C-alpha cells in the first residue's frame, strides 16, 4: 500500500504504506507508515528518506519537474475518508511541503502525469464504512481532477 517513484539520480523513493507486521516488541502496529526509504539501484542499499508529516496508505505519488508529488490516500487503521491533502518533496530537499489540496479527498485511485506536466487523478473512494451514508456501499470520488504543479 506504499508508492515507489524514480528519482532523477536513478534511485527509487518508497513512500508510506503499511508495516503489516508486529514490531520488534511483538506489538501489532495498524497505522499507516510516515516513513520513506530510498533504494540505491547501483549498490542495492536502502537508506532512510525524509519522513512524511503523517502516515498514509492507498495514496499516489508521481515524479514532477519540481520533485515528487504525493496526494490522496487514507489512514490504514480507519480507512473511512480519503485525504484531500498533497505534499511536495522538491528536488534536493530533505522535507515535505504542502501543495494545494485536491477538491475531493480520495484513496485507491488512478493517477498519471500528463505530457504538459500536470497530474491527473481519477476515481477512487471518497468515503467508506462509518463515513458513508450506507456502510455497505463506499462513496466513489467520481470526478477527475487535474493538479498543476
């Protein structure tokens, strides 16, 4: 439930997701990860990357001309509403900064970078379970959005 994005230097940034296992002290941690890791393809070594301000799963991440854009997602411990927030990791930066929010919070959606550098987000889930009008029927995000970095 993480995302992996190629970086300009040829390494790969893995962002968020779920641990899906117990920690070293044998306690289960159900929350989404706020951590990131960078994989150096040439050496095969992982190293810590800049942490997210909070954990997220089912989000999307794409490379942009400015860096890496992370948007949408939800918290895996209670996936009832989609995040509308977006974060940008600028090339060479060591911290995430907020970017303009999406009009509709969503998770588990499609996303792609368009030829002109804008980012398209399509469909996904907006609300589910306790946050939906009917707990047995998730509310789809419905309309597509275009983000202009």
